[in-house]
């Protein structure tokens, strides 16, 4: 596996810090949450998950046997009493809030539920944390789509205006505003938890089966030996492997814990510039990696609005946190296709997923983490 443009040494997670650390993780039954749960388990953390049941079959939560690695609690972020009880029972040191309605198209079909989950769900979590004295650090995960997108070629900075054309994007902008208001109003004293938000780009990786996302749609089509239908091949997005932002969230949580208040801000975590490419570029590379049975064509139907260009400026994270993206786009795509190929072949997906985590951690980006005997390809 080749190194991305970021230096591996700049992604330094202290494994001693995470060992036996109590972590409340919302959204652990989802794609990104599942990878986060497995990574935290690999680091020795005690994870308390809170989420709706995994949606659909197949799903990463079941395929990778994630339930065995954490305290598994089914609950709804829209239910304040459930959120409050779960956090009180977990007595966490750190809260990572990933639970969300994360699909743009679904937000058009059900905007009320999208706002209820993404906005009031964030309110409920932050309000519950107010009454949980054990919590020292909170990372609220939002999205790069939280910005008022003007289709400009430069990357958006943390100080740019928030907004969002569709209900999903707008709800993430609202979640940012909610978090900022709570931080200013209730989390500004030395004894209170330190709260930050994290904005990442288009995340890819094995185990994502959501509808209307490029890579899951591609994998379903290629497995069925059908052409992938592309809505907007020229749209430019920041593509990154799921473990890149997840490692960034853990790094941010460490900083929040160690220096309360100093890092309680909004942060962008995007890929290197050469990973900010068009949908067409990504699909062509995936087609080559997959091989026989893979292809794509334009979908000329009616589709909801999508931004033509969306990039992140991650200078702040690089200079103040010492963070860089770990994986190149080619690495991310290779790992992703490898995962779905293994799934198609009936592989042990828990072993495959943990093996990929071990290979990435074993590159030297984390202190004290050893490789799991898998060669870097």
C-alpha cells in the first residue's frame, strides 16, 4: 500500500490513552459508526453504542460481528429520555456523536424526520451530556455539506457561512449552530466538557450499503454484472477512506481531553488535493479495480439538486492539530473494492475488516499498535 501525501507520523493516536477509556458512540450500527466501534475496540476502549437497529441486509454491523465488541443499546436520538438514560448508564469519558439521517435523497422524502434526528437529536445529546459529569470531551460529527455551497473551486474553511440547499445539508448546518450555541452557553467553564464539531468529505470503504451513494451503488451493480447509472459524472467531491476521518475524530478527542477549551471549535478533515476529483474519475478507477462485469453509463432522469463542486480546506487541522490524511485515493479505492470482493466470495468479513484496520494501523501512524501479520499490498 502506498502512502498518501500526508505524513504517517502526523497521525499519532496514543493507544495508552484509549485503553479502557469509556466512550459513548451514537450511530454505531451505521457504516462510519461501525468502523469507529471496531477501531476503538482495537485500541482497547470500552465502547457504549446507542443507535437505531442496523438498516437493511446486508449491513456492516452484522457482517463484521460488531455487537460482540461493545455495549449495544438500541435507541432513538429523537427520544431525549432514552439518550439521557443511556449516557447516564455509560458514564463515558468521551462522547462521539455520529448518529444521523445521512442520505440526501431521503431528506427530500422525509424532511421532518431528518431535522428531528439531525437537529433535535444533537440537542438531546448535548443536553444529556450537560448532566453527565464524567464526560470530558465531545466530538459532534456533521458533514462537509454543512456549508452554504456556492460551487466555488476553493476549499471551504471553518469560518465560511453555513447553509445547505437540501434538508440533509441544511440540517447539518443547523447541528453546527446548535453545537456552537451549547458550547458558548453551557460548555465554556473549566469544569465543563470540551465540545468540537468535525466536518468530513465523501467517505468510502467496505460495508457501506446505503442507497444513492456512489460506491455502494457501484458494488451492487458490479456484483449483479449490471452497468452503474451515474447522475452527475462531472461533480467534484473530496473522497476519503472511512478510517481517515475516524482517526481524525479520535485525535481531536484526545486533544479536547488533554487541553479543555483549546480545541473546542469546528474542524475540517478532508483528503489531500489529488483526492478531490470527479465522480467519473472515481468510477473509472473502481471499474478497473473490479474488472470483468463492471461498467457505467449516464442516468438522464430527473434528480434532486446536487452541488457541482465541493472541497474542504484542512489547513487548520494540519497546522493546529498536526493532522494529515493517511491514505491516498488509490489506497482507499483498493481497500474498498477488496472488501466487497471478499464479501461476494463469502469471506469472513469480521476478519477482513479488522485485517484492514490492522494493516492501516501497522503503517506506523499510531503509537503502540502492531500489525496483524498482513502484508501491505
